[in-house]
């Protein structure tokens, strides 16, 4: 333990002070060996004396500027060194029993450190926020300049460490250039990388292949730009998965090639949504709501977001609009936004119109109320444009609803 504590102290001192102390320690050890004469036949003691004399002789030559001609090997025979030379060297060694360090000035605890000690510990330590490395990491600084919302990555496990380990020139810049070549505007790069930071994990050749797939299916540059800006995660899907999803919509809804492109441009997030969810909504719209194939196709091309809405909520809104409001399938196909409205909101406004005796949704009769206008706008706009009354009356009605 004393030896370990001594080593630690020497390592923590400046290099010049450490070298001086080591030289003095060797001198002290040789001085002690002068008075410790080995016993007869004790070869180990002789070897220690020879070793120390060799070190001191080499140190002396180095200080005088002479060239070291040869060094003694520890395995050499002890008789190769004359005993008189060894005895003379030992006699000339200092005999103090302690290290004379009065002329050495050790650094004080509050002194300013002028040495570079950045290599003592690891550069990146565990952290949950980017603020710690905002002034050190160039990658963090450049992403902030692009407008990336880095705080959104902090809630994702492992994403902070992953971003900090990226080199901007090697790991980030090529992807930014690739996105720019794909038509992503400079002011949209920050939003794109915020939504899809996993693009840095993708192989560049795979990304180019996915763009070539769209080009091969007659998607032009503007279409590709619209697709990846609306759905940044599109580039995370391989070509086989995208082809299978586009084939599902084309075969189940009897879409032409141009209609598939229209659907992809209009709702790229629907194409990459969970397949089980899409299949479940298709079954509900066809079997539970009783829309025919032609009506389903029209619903898909007019408002694809219907396929990503919660299945139970979608059916509840349809059931209320069809059974309570008496809206037929052809009206719902022409105005599918009704299906995206919350059931509570639709129920409140329809009940208020019934109370005011203005719930008339037949376009062939007077006092017609458009179902699309019924579910659009704020409560104030609804009261002024549809109910033709004040919002205070509507709010009083809602208290009794």
C-alpha cells in the first residue's frame, strides 16, 4: 500500500518534478545499499549493486553529453565488472536517508492548471440532455443551426448518446446533401431530422435504391419531395415493404397506376401505417358500415385519413350519423369529413339544431344545412353561420345537454 500511494502521488505531479524525485529516490536507494553488505555467497545482493551502479554510470554519462556506448545486461556474469570499480562507485554515492525535496515547489490546490488534462477521463460521459455538450460537440451545434429540436430526442432511450457519437462531417453531412438532392428545402431539414433521426442509421446505398424505386414507378422529383416531406419515415422502409403496401391498396380497391400515385402523394403516412390497422378499418367500412367497393374507393381517394382513425370511434360516428341524423351512404361519401368528427361534437351540434328545428340535411328541401359545415369551424362560427343564433344560447344549451 505505501508503494501504491507513492506511485499515485508521483503520477499526479508535474513531469519535471516527478523526474527529479525519481532521480533522488534512486540515489537514496544506492546510499542504503552502501551500508548493506551482502553475505558471502549471496549473489542477489551483488546483482543489485551492479544494477544500481550501471544505472548511475549511464545517468552520469547522459548528463555530461557523452554517448552511451554499451549497457550491462542483468544476466551477465558478475565477474565481468571489476570489484574495485563497484566499491569506488558505492563510496561516492550520497549517504542521506531521506529525500531532500526542500528545493522543489509543489503545486498548491488552488493554483491554475496550465497542463492539458483532457485525456485523463473519457470525452463523453453518460447524460440525459444535450446541454452538457452544447459547447463541445460540433454535431450538436450544427444540428441546432439546421433547426433540429434536439430536446425531443431526450425522451427516446439511447438517442442522446447516439447523436453525440456522430461525427458531423462523416456521419451527418452526407445525409443532409442526399436530402437536399431529393428536393427537401433547406428550411424543412430541421423538421425532417427531428421526425426521423434514425435516417443516420440507414445505409446510403439503400436510401438511393428507395428513391430509384419511386422513379421507376413514374414518381417525378416533385412527387418524391412531397412524399418524404409529408412522411419523413418513408425512407426507413425498404422497397419490398413499400411495394407490398402499394399493391395492397391497388388490388383491394381496384386502383389504377395513376390513382396509386395520387393516394401516395396525398397520404404517404397512410401507406406506411400499421398493416393490421389498415386491414381492420377496411373490414369495418365494408362489412359493418356496408359501403360497396366503389364507395370505398371514393372514400379512400377523397379522405384517406379515415383508414388511420380508431376503428371503434369510426364506427360509433358512422352509426350516429346514419341512424340518428339519417345521412345516407351517398351523402357520407360526398362529405366524408363527418366520419372524422368526434361523436360528442357531432351529437351536441345536431341536438341543438333539432332543438332550434333547423336540422334539415336534404339538399332538395328549403333550410338545407350542409353536414360538412355542421362539423367544421368553431362554436362561434357554427352559431353565426348555421344556427343563426348567439353563442351564449348555445353554451346555455350545452349545460343542459
